[in-house]
């Protein structure tokens, strides 16, 4: 976690830094090694801003984190008409970018320490910041009436904290605070128990369930029946919520094999979003050489969308090619695993005729 500056709002406006201090706060070199930063917005003289018109905002000081420039937008009386009576706050990208920046973000009042935990921030949905000015935040961050009665408003002052994790930076995180080691094949992988458990019910059971009682925490956990590169890809997804980099670029057959293994791993560790990502990629790789292994995966894991894509592909093939596919041992296994495949294919062929 790294500090990304502070913005001060006083007397209803942003207080500019003293002469000689840059307008934009820049994180120190080497900061954010875990992809996690936080910025604070201090609101002084709250009574001067609380009755500002709905939709009027104050933009905080620009700051850099992860190689990008950001700012917070603060709406004292809500961003929209329906949000009047609430405070709205947004994290905003303050520069143009070549490709979207995926960010997990969490907003809290500075004393709400329980909301500023790494696992809680990572558990938030990632948002794609794709262009300058686009923002994401909390339209109803806190009701003004509740804030005014709380311990968070003292001396007409309160502080909003924005914690955020930039996925691409987190993907290269250093081994800080790791507390669990996995052995896959002959490779070792360090990770954070709380992050894995938050993202996967299977990891929750394995790391904190009764099966771990009596096992020393320093012992490496053995992972069987999985290639190291697949487990590495699973960890990448868990930490970044992004599709892992494909190990097998180039040949379609190698890509299909890689995605099948990754899909199996996602199914094993109950990562439904990653399964859907793999299925989406596989739908675009269906051809005569891959249709049977992909259809086999769809039948085994009940992937209706993937199954439909394969059957739609087979429907438009020539009789010769269709017979070639159905003559393989893989097809016989598929038909035995999921008898509905044959009936649905026949129905599609009838409709085609």
C-alpha cells in the first residue's frame, strides 16, 4: 500500500499547494509495488459546502499512481437529482490512455479501517477506465444526515479515503506479506490467504476450513493434476480479475489446449467469471480440428453457450466433414457423456434442410 497524496477542500474550494510545490502529486519511485494506493480528500468547513446545489462538484488535486494521473470528484449534495441528501464521490482518470485501465476501488471515511483491508478492496468489481474524465465511485457514499450525527465529522471537518488497486500493477506484485506457499509440479508459488479465500470458495475451504487443522502453516500445499503454468494463470486472474496472458500464442490448436486446461482449473477452484472468459475465447476457435475437444469440454462441464457454438458450426458443414467428425473416438465419448448432443445436432440439421 502506498500513499498517493491528499486534497484539501476548505471554504468551498480546493486549496492549491504552496508556491514551488507541483500541482500534481507524484508517487515516489518504487511505490505501489503491490498495485495498491490510497488518496485522501479532507473536507474542511463542511457547513459551507453541504447545501451546494445537487450536481455541483469539487475536483481534488491531481495525483499519479501506477503511471497514470487521477483525481477525486466530490459532490457535497449528490451527483444526481435522485441522490440529493447524500454525498457522492468518484475516482476519475485525468489523462487519455491507449487502452482501458482496470481498477478495483473502495471508498471509506478515514476511521472506517475495516473497509481499507486488501482483501476487501480486491473483492470489489474491477472498473475499466478507458478515457479522460471517466469516473467510477459511490453515488450515495454517505447520507449527510448520518454523517452529521457520526464521529466522522469533527470540528466541521471529515476525511474521505479512496483505496484502489490497479490490476496491471498488481499482476507484478512483489512477495510482500505472502503467507501461503503452493507447490505445483516442481515450482513454488507464494500468495495471500485472505485474497485467495475472498475470491474462491474452494480456497476458503482449503485454507481456512477444518481440513487445515493440525497442518503447519509453513508447509507448502501440494497441488496435484495441474500444470504450473495453469496454476500461475489462476493466481493472475485472482489478483487482477483479468484474462491471464495466453501461454500458447500462435497455433489455434495450442490455444485451444491452453484454454481447456485453464477452464478446468477455473471449474476446480470455482471461478465462474474465468470459466466464462475461457468459453468466450473458445467460441472463436471452433473449427474442424477443434470442434470435438471443445464440444467434449462443453458436455463435461455443462457449458451451454459453448455447446451451442459447436453445434451451430457442425450444422453448416458438408456431409463429408460431418461424417469425419462423427467417426472419431472423441465423438463417441461425447455422445456417451451427453446424449443430448446427438439429438440437438439432428434437430439443427433438420431445420437446416
